[in-house]
C-alpha cells in the first residue's frame, strides 16, 4: 500500500525558521531551514501553490 504525501503549506518565515501548516492542526509548526529543505525534497510532503507565491515575493528561499 502506497502512502499519499501529506499536503502542507508554507505560511511564513522568520529568519531561518519556517512556519508550515499541516492539515488538522490549528497552529503552524515551526521548522529550521535544514528540515524545511529536506521536506521540500521529500516525497512524503506536498507543498501547495501558496509556497510558490511566497517564493515569488522573496519570503521563501
């Protein structure tokens, strides 16, 4: 049985920390830059299109 990726959303950035919104959680989870980059490359997480908008604005690198 293949797992579906968890759909997450980047909601903000504070210095080298990133706020990630997970489904079914009311508050975002703050992760460091290393973990955020691992999540981007992982097949376990699927970032929604708002992440792309933040990148275009220069909020997410």
